[in-house]
């Protein structure tokens, strides 16, 4: 089989194919990158081809090499295509795997790739091309791999899980998944879905009548005869004659459960035609909560999936679910997927809980990768707490450490003004280990009542003492990042620190003689020794991407930028590209911080 791997620039397709070659070694399988094949043939880099001949020439070379690679004499081929590849020329019988990351549409800035439109900022260029590409990828993808953020190297658990996902070797999956209409758009997609999931421990497949035609549903039932499914009513239509039809009887008899949403009205027909033990009554609007509870005795199961805006409401409805956990499911929804962590926390603790196939049917549904990394019925959990956190490498970085303890690691977004409301809720639900990021390092220090630090990035909850303990690994991580640059006072006078936020006291401790500028005003901070004609050789970038972030003057032209941020849309990265500076992302700092966080947590465990 030929599998084509598509995805946006910078998603990590090339690194993925390298990992696959290592973890899925097979002499009959070729793991190839089309860009590499072009460079081998032409003897020039992709950047050189773009600069010398332009994009049109490169796209024609890309098309020709693609057709040649398809003729290679391998039993199986995995082929990475460039982000701008014309997916419309892909033959319909080839398997297309779309590799996605949740940060794809945030934009990425590249320091080592050809610019496609120099008239735009790097971020504008990426986003302008990404949106239409997203539509094209969606149209041709047979399978979607939502890849987690982070560096996979040396992390055994994530490497092993990735191999099993991509080689379709998962077992004991659990949970449920909604079958989408795209599974029926090409003849090979339903057999592919069957290969991945039939008989592999999925608790149920959801078949919705607003997503699937009656013919789709009957076809699925025939192809998955041994698997359980929920038939979910979702379309608003007249069903007067439908209930007694032969097709309806077949579907209803085969279904394990029947889901009726109160948004379609009272469940009169369902109660008359379906045995009580098969009925799930659901509601997706807060206005229907009381009606849902009134009908509880007439059905087997309740599912409540409203939009939730704060931790107070999350806690209240979590308690409602816990009161009757065998017959109630609570699936909070949001506009940005912020409650994914809660759904993962509930794995194995409520009957109805969905993970995501492709785009899924709700933004808070976890990816298959996140689902499989989460142990069922874990009483405690670890998390990265911040805003934003969707880009965080923390879950992957700490995966082996917490897998050994049978504890999941979640990314939990807490806005600046939610800390005091969120932390008691998280503590009650089982938060025991936390990595803390902006903007919560100072509140975290107050939360654990640290005697000397004003900001901490690491927390541990000691259950025996009923108290939080904290530390900061920022300073050691920062020293690792700058690798001794500026450790001598004379050299520090050539360094500017741009921004700072909660990390500013730590940076000032390490670099007391540097000059400090506000990223919100572009002016020197009070007490800075910088003169009007000062031009630094090194900039320490400590500012986020927000609307009021200033850039330093481009005529400074520093030789080096050390960025505390490792996010790929960092303004520090953009500034480095504009002024041609050498650039070091905050990844080295992050890894050093994380290593020391694990040391701290282990010491806390031993003393507890």
C-alpha cells in the first residue's frame, strides 16, 4: 500500500517519517520524503531551487518526482509530501494520512526555509496559505493523525504509542467514537476504518442521523457486526412513518443504545418504541437540565453536554455526575476545546465518553493519542497550568515519568483571573503535580506559601500534610539556555532583556548588569543603564505574542537572540529573521527546567 503523508509546513512530517523508519523497520517498506528525493536528483537544496528558479519550477519538479516515486518496487511506501503539494493530482486509490498539530493554524516562523512571499510578514504568509490548504487536506485525507506537541526523542511511551497508532495495532481502546460521513466518501475508507478499530475494544461507535444517511448506517452495521453502537437522533424531521419501517426496525434492533436529545423535543416516540434499558436521554443546552433530571427514572442513562464557561460550573456538574456515576455522563463543551483534560480525567468513570476520529463531533473530544496515553480511572493527575497551554510540550516531556506512576498529564488552560477559582476544583479532582507557566507563576508562589520565592513554576500536593509545595527551576533552565553568555559583568553590558513578566526577577538575578526594556512600551525600564545610542550584541527575548508587544529597533542588528519561548510563532523568532540574528529558542531552557521538575517531584514523593 502507498501511504501519502500530508500536512502544514513545520508540523513535523519529516521527523515523523524518520521515527517511523526507526520504530517500524521493514526491508519491504520505503520511508521517503519527496523533498529529499528532489534534492538527491537535482543536487541542490529546496531553498536553492526556490531562489534560482521560483516556485512554479519547483512545483513541476515536485509533480514529476511524485509520479516517479509511485513506481518504486516496494511492497509498501510511506511518502511525505510538501505542504504546498497539489493534492488534487493524488490518485483516488492511494491512502492519504493527514498529520496535524493543534497549533497548525497559529502560524509558524521559519529561519531555515525559503520565503514564499517576502512582501508579507512570516506569520501572515503562513496563515494566508494555511487556511486554504486546510480545506484541501480535509477533502483528500483518509486518516488523520493528531500528533501531540513535543520532542518524541528518548520518550519511550509516546514512541511506542505512535507506532501502534500508525501501524493500526491498537487494542483495548475503550470509549466511543462518532463515525463521520467522510468514512463513506471513498470505497477504501470504511475498510480502512474497520482495519483500525473493528474488534479492538472500542466500547461503541456513534451513528448520528444528521451525519450519516440511512444507507451509510446500514452499511456500517453490516461491516461491523460484532461491535456495539449508539444510534443517535439528531436531525429535526418528521418520523411518523419511519418508526415502523423495515430499515428503522433493523437499525433499532441492532443498536446497543438509542440516544434522544431533548433539543428535538419530548422523547415520547422513543419511550413508546424502545425498551427503557436501551435509552440514553441527552441534552446539550443548560436550559434542558431540569427536564433531563425529571425524566431520569424513565430511561437507562443521562448524558449532559452543555457549554461550560468556568470552573465553578464544571465542579457543580461534575458533582452531579458523581452522584450517579453508573447512569450519568457529563461531557462539558467549550468554544476552544479547553475541557479536553476533563474528558480525559473521566476515562473509565462514565459510560459515555468520546475520543476523536478526524475532526470529531465536538472540539473538546480528545485525540486518539491523548486518549490512549491516559490510564482509566486514575485518581490523581499531573498538568501544565497556564494560558495558553495548547502548544505545551509538557505532556510529552514528562510522559515516561508519569506513566511509571500510572498518572496522566493534562494541559489545563486557566485564564489570568481564574486561578483562585480553578485550583480548589483541580485539587478536589485529583491534581497532584503541576508545571506552572505564564501568567500564574506569582499566584502559584502564593498558593504554596513559598517562604522565599515570589514566582514558582513547579507544584506538588502533599496529601498527608494537606499542603502544596513549590519550587522554581526557571533560573537553572535560563542559565542552561544562555550557556554562560554574559556571566561576566563586562559582557552583560552588551545584553538587552526584552520583556520579562513573571520571569523578570529571575533574569535580573542572573544578569544584574544587563539593560532591561519593556516590551509593552519599547522603552528602557526604570533604572536601566542603557544610553540613547546603545546597540546590544545579545537580546534575551522574554515577551509573549500579544497585540501590544513592541519589537526592538531592527537597526540594532544583534548577533544573537536567546528566546525564553519555544512556540513557533514567537515574536522573538520573527525579530531574529528580520535582523538576520542567530537564534536559540527556549527549548533548551524548557528541557532543563523539566528535568529539575522531575527531581523535585521525586524528592517530594520520597518525603511524603
